C-alpha cells in the first residue's frame, strides 16, 4: 500500500489531500475533528493529485458541481454505505440525517448516520456538509459549523463566498 499526501490552499483554508495506491482516500481541513495523525498520510508528493486539484479548483470557481475521481473510502460497511448516500446529494441541496437513515432502510439510525457522516474521510468531495438537522438547523461538521455554513452558502450561489478565506 502506497500512501502519499499534499497540501493545497482553498477558500476554506489549507486542505490536506491523501492518496492510497493512487486513489483519493482523504481530504482534511485544518483543525478538523477526526483528522488522522499526520504520520499516517505517507510521504509528500504531487503525483496522484493533479486531477483532484483541477476538480477542486473548478468547484471553487463554480464551474464544477459533481466530482469524478477515484476514491478509496476506508471505514466500516455502514460508514461506507452512508458515504455512498452522501455522494447522491445534489450540489446545492441538503438532506437530514433522518432522510439518509430512511434511504438506507434504517429509519431509527439517525444518530449512527451522524457519527458516520462525521468520520467522512473525504470532506467536500463526499459532501457531508450537505447534511443538516431535522429542524433545518446546521448541526455537526468535522470542519466546523462556520465552514459548513459557508460551503452551503457557496453552493446556493451566495455572492462573494468563493473568494472569502476562512
């Protein structure tokens, strides 16, 4: 298993990209909850990250609304099922934790969905920021509620959001 990483700037602060055997396996923000130890990121390299960086740049320029990248999401079967559901939430839309639990056929698993959502290893690209509380309030986000609010505002087309630094 070959693991590599690089750090790129974004309107939401520095993003650490991690690849495992050439597929994106991590996208972590600074001060992100559940961020693995840096020693697990592998050596610094730029090789596998060109397509990721190009697509992130296009996303932040509002030219891309859906990513098309090879991902290697490492987690439990349930976590991976939640992360797969996150990928189906369209750009600019939100779902509740309860919605995702129902879609997974586990209507009483809202809390488990929330825990899995919080451990999403590829934020932004696997859009965990698009999940909100049942009352419509912003709750829980590994990158911080301020970033979640800004990402949702950005995707809704709020002017100026693409240029503001966190």
